[in-house]
C-alpha cells in the first residue's frame, strides 16, 4: 500500500471524530491506531506532491489534501482506491478517476 505521509493524520482525525461523536470508545480507538501503525504503508512526503496537488485542486475543485493522494497515484501509475464518493464524482471521466472501495467485491 502506498500513500502520502498525511495518511497517519487522516487516520487519527477519523478515530478522534468517532470518539467525539460517541461512536467509538477511546480505548478501542487507541487499539485501532496501534493496529493501523502495523500496516505496511510506503509513504511519500507530502511536500514532494505539493505542486501537482495544488494544480489538481485548482482544476477539479477538490481539497489539496485529497489531491495529494491523486497526485501520488498519477505519478507512480497506481490505481487510486477510495471510500470518498465525492472524490469519485469530482474526478469521474478524467484520467485520475478513482476506484470506489465498495465497488471492489
């Protein structure tokens, strides 16, 4: 698995959001974070993706954060897998079109 280094911040943010909403116990969130750390993810510094991500954000009106993933997939020729339906919609029909995770069965 490959991702920009921001993937760790995204993961923390998601777990924190679920804890704040009462949907996840803090103890369980901590365990999930430790489990996530054990996944073998090859990361690339987001600073190396900034220029491409910025241009993609301007062109497709999506967040620079999301565009880091798009830029990395495009740069290395990887398919972009996401659960973000809005991102899929924004990039539908482009050379950057992601694969929605729920479609992978």
